[in-house]
């Protein structure tokens, strides 16, 4: 095989070769992501601030005779389905089926396929393992069939997979963050227009860590869709009351109390979270640009309180993990990240307190519960990539 700079891509190549007895034509990868702030506002037309993380999903493909797709996952097993009838089954294979379906429906000729999936994005933890898989699959298949889809188009295709085949009414944030976010920067995404802007992450002596609560969450089976429906009801009620709104983001923050006066519980709390979280994103961008870790941390704390109390998407164990992190000297702030209901906690911590934080969480959170510790460096992620094995070059998309 041709050597190249990514050892993880090499392992994906060798996995494919061992599984199918021949090398893949393409290996593609996409990062997971952490949303720094702006939770549950993407489907309300709001602004979000995600960042790619170092953990990635790798997908290989090879065209083969016939009209069947066979995929092997190092973590989930093996599947097979006909190219022409990629029907939903309710398991992880729907991500593959949905990707094939979207390419077929866009008029692209999809051959018989064999492929493999591997990677180290934690599953079900709120770090967008599903969008990472969606975008890696789309990037690999786009390369294999000679498609010309740009990163933002791959993101929208990945969103369509989630909405139409997987059955999760997700917004644009996750796939766009995975497909577009640059290295060493957060991506300010306007979820209504799709406009993006890179914001360098440049705290002088602080960085982000991710602590896994070890409380599993299943997005399609959680209350995610319920919360989305509740925000839609809030928007409809405000419009009926005479507010000239297209999305909840259009509620002026300074008139939030006035708007809430026309809403009944719990819809008023859901709307309060969305509008206040959009305001926190604006303030967080300013804090990030100023390198103000203390201000950014305070916004993380406020976001968690809102997600816990107004949007009710936290979990008692997650709340305790956040509380334990906050009292460690050198921690600027912490919050649940992702859709909630479990998963990871994002912590902004000074460089000299990172080890102290990890030690405290092991002793006070993980060991009493008999859970293995999982603390990740949010690091400096990079965009999707594919490997051209004929030339040995790592290509950006």
C-alpha cells in the first residue's frame, strides 16, 4: 500500500484489506465535534459555536460487481443490503443505507460496494459520532463515484440522512461543524442562512477538556424530538400573539420577559432557553476573540443551568459531574454538551489545573460509581479528509 501521513487511515486500509481480501479504493475520515455553546438552538434558526475534535471516524470503500452494499464496522458488526432498496431498519446500518439512498436520489450511479468503518469518536456521548459517520461516508462515496459535492453540500446530505432515514429531526449544526470546521478554530454557524465564520480558539493558558459522564444517551429514542416540537409550539404561539417572527432567534433578548408572558409552562421555559442561549453565543464569540477564559467559563455555567432547568435535558449524574468540575481551582466553567440526557461534559480549565481536575473527577465521580474514567482533550480538530492511494496524497475533501 502507499504510505501517507495518517496512521489511523493506514489502519482503516488494513482493516478493509483483511476483511475483504483486497485494498480499498478510498479511505475518508471526518472528525467528531464538541459544541462550545449554543445548544438546542440550531433548529430554531439560531447561532452555534462548535469545534472539531481530534477523534475521527474512518470509512473505506471499494466498488465490486453486483448491486449489493456490504459494510463491516469494527465496533458494530457487519451489514448487507441491496443498493436499489436501502430501506430503514432502525439500527446503525441506517446511516449507510441513508447515505446510499441520498446519492442514488441525486442521480449519482452507485456501484456494488464493500467497505469498512472504524474510528475513535465515542458513541452516544454528544460528540456527534453520527454526523462524523455521516460525513465520512458521504466524503468516501463522493470520491468513489466521482461526485463533485462541496463540504457544505456534504453537510446537507448528511442532515438529510438523519432526517429521512435515521429518523432524527436534527438541525444543520452537527453535520456542518463536522464537514466545515477548520483546525484550531470554532465555527460560528448561522443555522438559518448557513453562513459560517471561523473564530480562533486562542486562550493564553486555558483549554477545553471533555469528561464522559458514562450515562448513555440515544438521540432518536430520547426527548430530543419532543423538545424540538415544543419550540415549534412556542414559535407558533408567539406568532399568533402578534410577534413578527420567522424563528425563535428573532425574539429580541431585551424583550424576552414580555414574550414569555404570553406562553404557558413548559413552553415558556423552552423559549427562554433558546433566546437566552442565542444571546450567550454572541457573548461567547466576543469572549473567545478577546481570549477571556473567565467570561467564557461563566457563559458555560449559565448555559448548563439553562439546559438543566429551562430545557430539562440534563441528568442528575451529569449535574454532579459539572458541579464537581466547577469547584476545582483553575476551572473556569463547565456544562453538558450535545443534545443532553447524558454524555459528555465540556470543561474550560487552566493549563496548570488539568491534571488536578482529572484526578479529582476520578476520585469523586468515576470511582464511587464503578465507572472507568474517560477524559478527553478537545484538542485541535481538523476537517474531513480522504486519501488518494494512487498518488499517496492526503486530500482535504
